[in-house]
C-alpha cells in the first residue's frame, strides 16, 4: 500500500505519448521519439523491462529478409546496435559475427540474388560466396547440398535484454519517463480526442497511445474496441554444453541460417545454439480466448524436444561438432506473429492517435528500425521508408482469430522456406469473394489475395500451374495472350475488391477539394484522379472520383487501401462541414470491359448511347446492362477503350454471364491482374504503394499534372511546393532485360555507384519492352539518360523514357 501510494504520487498524469509495453519495441519507440525531439513520453511496463518475449530471444539480427522495406528496418537496427553501448553506456553484448544464409537449390539462390540487389539499394554489406569461403568462415560445416551462401557482414547477435535496456536508458537520459511494475488496465477515449490510460497506479491523459504490448497486443487493442491480428507461437532454441572445437578459437563462426535445418545455429560463447522452426505439430503459446495471464512474466513453456528433434538432428548433420556436446539449456518461449509475418506499425483502423507497434516475430532484429520509422510517422506525419506493408490497416475484420491462426502457422513453418514471387498458399483462404468467384474459378482463374479479397491473377485455360520464378515463366505467354485479347478484341475483368465510398452533402465538393491535390470534377458525370496528401506533402492515397450530382461523389481506391483511405476521409472532416462519408465497398461489384470491341459488345446489352459523342472518356452514367442498373464509368487503367460497370453485388453474375455470352461473337477473354500490371506499365501509370508512397511528394513522384495550384489551398500544398528540391524523382524506364524483368527493390547503378532503386516493373506485351519505374536523383531523370539496373545479379541497360511506351496520346481510350 505504501509502495502504491508512493508510485501514484510519482506517476505523470499527462504525457504526449503513452507507450504500453517495455519490450524491445516499446523501448526502441521511446528512444527514437526522444531522438526525434519528443520526450514527453511515458512508457508503462507491467513487470520489468524485457519480461515479455524480449528477454528470452536468441538475439540474432539478420540483414537478410525477403521484403525490401523490411530489409531497411533490419539494416537500420544493424547500424544502431553496434553503437548503442557507446551511445547509452549500457552493455549490449553485440557480437558482429555476420551471417551466412545457405542456398541449397536454385530457387534459394535466385532469392539471394534478389536480396543482393536490395543490399546495394539499401547499403548493407552482402556477398554471395561459394563453398571455399563458406568453409573458411565456418570450417565445421558439412556442406552437402549447399550451392552458395549470402555472407552478410554488418549483422550479428546481441543480448536482447541489453539492447532493450540500452534503448530504454537512452530514452530516459533524453527525458522520457519509464514506469515499471504498473499495468495498464483500460484505455478510454475522451470527447476532445485525447486518451485516458487507466493503470494500477492511476490515470494518465495522453495525446497519443501506442500498443507495444507484444503477446498482449490483442488484449490492449480490445480495450479500445479494435483488433490486433496476432497469434503467439511457441518457439524453441537450445544451448549446448561447451564445444571443445570452439575453445581455442578467437573468431566466432557467423550466424548460420539453413533451410535444410529449417533453423539457425551459431556460437554462444564457447557453446552451440540451435533454433528451429518446425513444420508440423505447431503450438500456439496461448489461444486468443485464453491469452497470457496478466501476471505472466519471464514465462517459458515446457520443453518438447521430441517435437523439434528431427530438426536438431539436421542441425547436427550440418555441424557434427554439436553432436557430442549435449544440451545445457532449452528455451521454449512465445513470439507474436501476424498473418503476413510483417510487424504492425502505424495507426489502428478507425481510431485517431492510437498506434500499433507490435506483431513482430523478429523483434530484436527489427526493434531498432521499427522504433525509428514509427516515431517519424507519429511525429512528422510520414516516415522515410515506405510503410504501406507495415500499416496495421492492411488487415480488416476478415483477419479474425481463425484466419490469423491459419496464416501464422503458415508463416511460422515457412520461416526458412523461400517463397517465389507470386507464390500464395491456400491457408486461411478464401475470405472475401466476389459473386463471380465460382464462375471465374470454373473458367480457370488463378486467384491472388489482396486485403482478404480473392482476385484473378491470370487464367489457366489448359490446366497449367504457374512455375513461380524470378524469371519469366510458363505464364508469360498466357499473360501475353490476355493482353492481346484486350488490345485486339475485348477482355473482361472482375475488380470487385476496389474500395468504394459514397461522399455526399452540401459541403462535399469543398471538402474534397480541401483534402486532395487535384480538383474534383466540376461537371456532373465527370471523373478525375485525385491524391490524398499528408500535411507534410507526402502521398497517402490515390482515388478516382466521379461526380454523381452537385452534392454527391463516388470515390474508388485500391482494395488494400480501403481502411487507410477511409480513415483519411473521415478524420479530415471538420466539425462544421456538412459531409457524409460512407464505405460502400461490400455493396457494389465491379466488372471491367476493355478493348476496341467493348463498345460494340456492350451496345448489344444496353439501350444507352455509348457513342463517343454522348458517352465521353472520363465520364460516368447510370445505364442498364442486360436489364440490370449499373453505374458505368468510361475509364481505363489498361489504355484501351473500355468501361467499368459498378453494380449491386446481387446482379453481378447475371451481368457477367450476359456479357460473356454476347462477347463470344467478339472473341472475349477473361484477364487478370498480371495482364493489368503489364498494361499499366505500358501506359506509364504509377501505382499506389509502389511509386505513390508516403516517402514522396507529388512532384518527386513526377505527378505535377495532378496538382491544381489554382486552388487557394489543400492539405499538403505548401509542403509539396517547398520540398520540390529534394533529390528524388520517379522516372520511367525502358530496360534491356532478357528473361527477367525488374520487380522492385533492384538497384539503379551508374558505374559502381548506386543512384536509386526500382519501384516496380513488368514486361509490356503490346510494346514488347521490359519496363520499370525507378526513384533516382533529378539530374538522372532527363529523357534519354541511360544507366543500369541489377536484375538477378546481371547488369541491364535502362533508358529514361519521355512518354508512355504505349499510346502516349491516349488515342485508343478517346475513340
Ligand atoms: C525462443 C525465442 C527466440 C527468439 N529469437 C529471436 C532472435 O534471435 N532474433 C529476433 O529478432 N527475434 C527473436 N525472437 C522474437 C522476439 O523475442 C520478439 O519478436 C520480440 O521480443 C517482441 O518484442 P515486443 O517488444 O513486441 O514484445 P515483448 O518483449 O513481449 O514486450 C511487450 C511488453 O508489454 C508488456 N505489457 C503487456 N501488457 C501490458 C499492460 N497491460 N501494461 C503494461 N505492460 C504490458 C509485457 O509485460 C511485455 O514486457 C525470439 C523469440 C523466442 C520466443
């Protein structure tokens, strides 16, 4: 009682930021907020710092990870950790052992070549080395079935508690406050937008709250009525008794990572350490309905050596010197995992100033970078790296407990399995389906998953199965055929996953013009492309807006942006603005009909006048197709004559079947998103989350056409103009590729210097060119400028194009 009273007196009652959880994520965030200038931060930990997952981690910090943006997070941590001790005075036991990731087949080698490209773009040290170097670095390794390895030299391993405590100390030394042995028991919103954080030691009022509660993130999210799609997995590693062969060595072996073992192994002082990711009999640490008890701290689960022994045996096959050492210690602890294996970093959907900093399954490796980039986002409105794939709003209500568990089990068991581009497993699917799903499936559709939606990627007309690859593969020609069908005849596509919003009210036009860079259409029936910006001028979203009436608009955006754009739309509303924003995504489906014969085809099914004189490009009308009312938008993302038909979901199948039947006379074909990507590259259309990201302003993204400077103001206007001098520019490239096209993340090289990075790319089947977008300094952006791109380890010439590779005058869409 005396203790409680003293604590209550000491606790701050107000803080700009309250962080719930003192593991590596919370501590890193507190530290980086302080480094960015915000020290009015209160971190609350229910037990001791690190007492969740962090203390028992093995402490490895690999440079290598499959995602380009996540690799940036890892790279930052690996730059920070070796310096943390001198920066903070706290011992972190950093071992700069480097890492060796073994490649045991061609797929793994191709993956390493892709990541080698990332290493050049991002700037971490990596080489692909052969057996001689592998043997020199680790003379104890059995290299059967090893082809090569990635040798990374900036990484290593540290003491997780030391790293966490160092960042906590750094934060404290800069002025942040840390309260231990205090639990957050409730979080309530206040009418003025602030949060009331109720703790065992009293209540704190906060402008922003951050959920950094690790395995408890679900419970914290539930306090504010939202969800954290996390399943906590049990994970083992063992430490051996001292290994005699290590006794006299002065150099540590690198941290080894190996798909054959499905795990990692390394030296732990003079002992061995082996951690494995088993493929079957996976165990949740706690089921969501029986989450960890609040009292739980420094908790380990009973060992299950039988479960992991097949993998330990493989590790010993690789490292026979571990075989006789015997096991000294077994750790079986909990790791939070998300459905796609990436952390949750960013705002919680539908809530203002409630942030997520959790869901990391490699939290030691990622903690430093997660804290840095989330702090930037919280304080400055955007981060220096593309945060789209970490934004918690990439998951919606579809990511329920069952879905999350299925995906997490997949993620866990494939931790050391190399997944090839485009490869998507069936686990947890299907979640959200268009009414056309069974019809298209029967016609050969191969679906991919976006924001839970099943969307056709391509159509297998002869039963072939995609041989996923970094190079052009056995669907290259199939996609070419789909493109040719759209280009020469007519194609049909299901884009029901589009996010759709009805925006209405007397102030709707003024409101939209206030929050987007372009001007929304003035005329009823007009369609325009508009962009949502942060106050700092960075790109948040892209929407197609149709004016339905003087006071009614229909906005469309990417499927994956549904909750993010909804948040921008609703959170931008001012109290005195008479505007209603409604998310109508689930109510309407979208059928796209594209190609030179699309008008003739649709004319057979509608009495409406589709002529160019009456129904012009970039306009919309309500018409009937096959007797069903549809909102027809004459727009095209593929550069051909065409219409998007937006219809109530229950009429989708009838409309599709009528078009399909009538389309037989015109040689109609189904097409999918691979073909769309090829055609949008040919049109030079930049994509949200690839080129149009929170890293860039509209001018840097080379989108000046979509800024209306005649408007007195719009969110981000001043910053857009002020930042025009930053040395970044998106350019459009013709790439001299052979059988592998750029995908994103590949370095752009001028001689030996890396001058930029590819943001996306694809082969253009109508122009027979390999095309890409890249971000480079503006003095490399002039049309005709040539440089090179490293694709699969090969240098490929690239030339800046002045105009879209296909139909630069839009003549095919205007007819
Ligand atoms: C065996 C094992 C080995 C691992 N090895 C590695 C590795 O080599 N490399 C790597 O990168 N990762 C590794 N990990 C994963 C790593 O441990 C986690 O990803 C990381 O620790 C997660 O950090 P966190 O801060 O999100 O969570 P935590 O460390 O769990 O921190 C969350 C904190 O929130 C506190 N909290 C929760 N609820 C409340 C509340 N209501 N009020 C106040 N406080 C609260 C908890 O007490 C806890 O301290 C390993 C994990 C395991 C199990």
